[in-house]
């Protein structure tokens, strides 16, 4: 099973592949020994979780941040005048070009 070491900013810092029967305590011990830290100090700085758990938690949090009430739809703020082929204003006024005819 794949385990990840996560910092307080929810970034993966390290990964390891350990037999599936070991569990989170075995993975935590592995990462703690690599960092050469005692249990209390380690727990203050790091989280250990399976890669699948991290993916599930991270994707849910990311989805909530993007799809919540604060969702920013940038394309609605774009003005039509930014398009070279579009008229200068959105009101449908003449764009100032004269046509022969």
C-alpha cells in the first residue's frame, strides 16, 4: 500500500510503499524514523495517510472550494471588446467602422 507524508499545508512531502498489512502506525513509524523525530514533535508537523485517503480528502476539499458560493466565473467578467472581431461595446452600438454601400 502507498503511504504519504503530508505537511501542514496539505502538501505531500514524501511517499513510501509498505505491505498492506502494516497499517498507518507502521507507515508513521517509518516516516518518523526517517525524520529522526520523537512522536510528539512529529505529530505537530506531519500527517501520515494512505494515498487513496489523501486523494479523496484533497479532491473533496478542492471541489468544495471551487464549487461553493465563492465560485468565480471569470469568463462572465470578460468584456466583448477583448475579442478583436467583437464590437467595442456590448450594447450593440456601431463599432465606429463605416461600410461602403
